[in-house]
C-alpha cells in the first residue's frame, strides 16, 4: 500500500471525493470577512507569504477535476473505539458521479432493524458551490427530508463519518489563505486554511477553520483537519490506502479520527465498479426512498 503517494490518474482525484471534488473567480479572502475572534492566522510555510493568486489557481484546478463516468463502491465503516468495546462494522454502498452543480454522492448504510433483519439509512449529498444534502428515512421514520447545516455534522450510524465529510463543502469556501508548499508523509503537498461562512459558523462556533493538504500533481485531497480554538485539531480525515483497478487508481481506505475522544472510523472499500453510466434519476432526492441494486461485474478488493 502506498503511503500518500498521490495519485496516478485524474480518476483518483474523483475517488478521493467519494468521502470527503471540486468556480472561477476565487481569490484571496476579503478583509471584511476576517473579523471572527477565533479565526486562526495562517501558518505560512515559506519565509514570505506565498502568491495567493497561485493558490486560487490550484483550488480552481482541483474543483475542475471530475470522474470519468460514474462509480459504485461497496465498503465497510470499521469503528475503532479507543476504549470500551471492540471493533464494530457498518456495511454500505455508494454511487458517485458529477452533475452541473458539482460532485454528487448517494450512500446506503445497512443497519439492524427493529424486530430483526436489516434496514437501510440513505443519504444523498450534492457538493459544489451550492451544497445540499438529504436523508431517508427522516428521524421519525417518514419520507425523505433535507439535512440542515446543523445535522450535517451528526455522526452517521454511530460512526465518525458525517454528511459534512461526504459533502466536503469547505473545498468551495471562498474565504481562504494559501499557506504554501510542504511535505506530508514524504510527498509534496499544497496547504490551505479555509474559513467557514457565517451560516456554518453560527451552527458550529467551535469550528474556526479547515486546514487541507492537496497533492499538486494530481489535484487530490490527501488530508483535512477541522480546527478549533488555538488551531487545536478537532477531527481529521486522511487517505491511508490506494488500490489499482485496471489502469486506474482509487482511494480504498480513508481514516476519520475524532481528536477529542481518539475514536477512529476507517472507510474500507471492498468492491468497486468504475466508468459506469447511471440513470439521472439515481441522484434525484425524490428517488432516495427507492432501493437501488448493485451494477454487475464488480472488482473485489478484499
């Protein structure tokens, strides 16, 4: 398994955005937006601040990357508590593509049902400059509902994964600082500090910023950190495994860590199908209540 040796194809960049892809006109943050008391200052890596216009171009390039067709994944969310109880696993399935708004992901988690058997919890996440999310069923067991910005951060099925992690709206936040080039696990990365918009800050006043590390060669996200007061890391998400399918590489393992509890959840892909053509209705919120079958000819990874 390569350790952060990112990433041999543009398909891989879209694969990173399974969890955590990617508007012209972005530039350095306006000064008026930089007044929050808990706003962490940039941690410039070079002696002089790097070119912010160059940083904006790096983000634009990443946001322009899209998958070569749709993808389907089968996976496990392996919950690894630091203490109290052993490892548990939540199986799931994921469909991903890109529409006119940006990357779009549909996920189904298999959970124990009352009275025995299993039931699905389904989530639909629209990324891009106008992010949105939906879930089925609603908490009261009724129809599909939109997920508000507060619920975006709620853990899914007792794991450390949330709709916010799937959506990755921070990659589109316009208020950012390019901190420069560094190395992470022996690979070159570009580092950015992105500040939440007012609507997110109102819901999560403890979230001061996101720090992200991008592979400059393949426009891929390597690691993301939620930062609190004094740049304390609240939660981290990092790529820990890659797998080659034919001539394409995908991310097959991502680790999410709650830095307060030290609990981890590892997203591990067990099967995949790439370059698929899904019907447009698959990513319609109105279709979330309906079950969807797996495509054929899956490649098993475990």
